C-alpha cells in the first residue's frame, strides 16, 4: 500500500509540474517572438515527458488502441476533404508558407512540436486522475483552451464585429478542437489527438495552394468537424465496449445525424451568404406580378467589376439604399461625365414612377437569379410582428 501511495503522490506532483509548464509556455508564447526558440523549448519538454514521466494510456483496451489511431486518422482525412472541398466552391490561393524542403520541414517543426507537447501534457493530466474524473476533464480542457489563446488576440478586439470574428474564427473552434482532443486522449491516449491535430495543421504547411475561405466558413469547418469526429468516436467506442444498445424502431444512426448536420451547415452557409448566391425575402409588392410579397429571390452576388459592366437594361438587381435592400429592375444606364462610372436608373414593375435617385454601382449587391414563390411567408410574418417600417421601402 505504501508503494501505491508514493506512486500516486509522485504522479500528483508531476501533474502540478505539467500544469505550471503549460502556464509557463503560455507566457513564453506571448513574450518570445522567435518561433524556433519556442518550438525548441517544446522539444525539450517532449523529451523530458517521454523519458522521465510514467507512461499513461486511455481507457480503451490495448487491443483496440490501434483502431482508434486509425479512426483519428480518418477524421483528419475527412477534415481535409471538407476543407479543400470548400475551395472548389470558394476558390484557391497560393499558400503563404515558404516552399522548398528545408522550409517545409522547419515550418512543420515550428507548428507540430507545440501540438505534440501540449497533447502529451493533456494525456498525462487526464489519464493520471483517479478521482473526480469529470471535474478534472472540464478543468484540463478549459486550461488547454485558455493557454492556446494569445494575449494579442484578445487585446486587439475593439468592436463587436471583431469580437464576433474572434469567437467564430478562433475561440469557438478552439473549444470544439479541445473537446475532441480531450475525449480522444481519455479513450486511447495522446497519440490519438496528436494524429488528428497534426494532420489538419500539417496539410496547410505542405500544400502549395489553400482554399480562400472567409473567416465564417473556416470557423464553421473548424467547429463542426471536431464535434462530428467526437460524436463518431464516442459512437464507435460505446459500440466497441458493448455499451451501445439498439432498440427496435428507435435506432439512432450516427451517420444519419451527421448527414442532417452537414445539410444544416450548408443551409446556414447559404442563408448567411457564404456562397456566391444567397436568399432574400421580398416584403413589398413593388415587383408584382413576377415577384410577390413572401416570395424568396435567390441573389447572385456581384463579385467583380466585370459583373457590374455586364449589367443591362431589364436586369432585376438588389441594391442597398440607406438601411434597406431593394429589388427593382434596371430601366436605364446613365454614364456620369464627372467620374466616368455607369449609374443605374431603376423602377419597380408595379410602381407608377421610377425610383428617386440613381443607383451607385457600389451599392449593388447582386442580380436576381431565381424566384421561389411563398417560401418566405414565415419571415414576412415575423417582420410584421417586429413592426418593420415597410412605408420606408419604395413602391
């Protein structure tokens, strides 16, 4: 009994050491600017943990460990497919990382070494605890999230928009990635999370081209894929350990859940305008009879100068006037002699007079690509309930 107590006491001391190491590296990361120096310190920490610390493993049986390694690899590949698949829609650009074997190896050292070090620390802290495992899991996961955020990321936030971008692009994904990493560590040890995190990080370094993703798109991918991976691994583990029970008529298929979730994500992307087209609800009758109140129009975005140059009389456009979005038809192109730009005279088909003022090309959001009748009625009802001032919209 004395030996077990001493061993437990030693592991508690080692856990405290690793927590302070994590905090220390958080400070180093915010103070030291040289990435090679920081990664070299991480390399020393990795060697110390591998040589001097007792080995810990997850709760899965040894015969199943390699299956979880493979599962983590598959999750990483799925991430890469979704990540680069988004590029097919949104386009690709040249990688910002230096090319050449030496530069690639150096970048991999700089980015992967902290991942390995942090996950070895996570694995020991999570699997060394014998009491209050749930509380320990929450504490360690929160600690890993906080110590992965740089002070400059927080201090440079000065507007609500910047806060939203930070949450969507950095903080939200960090939470989801750490939830998956902590679960993977508990089940099969730190190598499981190292495989996934190294793969999704390393692919950006070795690939010569990268998708041109907006902050929202990247944030959604980095939040959704780890959560789906966690759900899938949890499903796999419970089936493997025979904790999962099927009830006739109530079987819940994880892949069906994921399919519905993926569809929901694409629907959200479509609605908020991530894609080149987006929906907009019509609230007035100014374009009757071809577009009625409650109809949804699918707007094709104006993305480049050529799109403006190709506009012609008869096109139906969406443009912004003050705080309103208006969908009307172009009835005349007017060239401004002072700036040489083409302005647009517009009119609603159901209106008796043309719109007041010409439409500046910079105010045009897109052209009407398709009309979906009546599908926007729920939104129209909500707008009415919120007392939207329809009288401000031109008829």
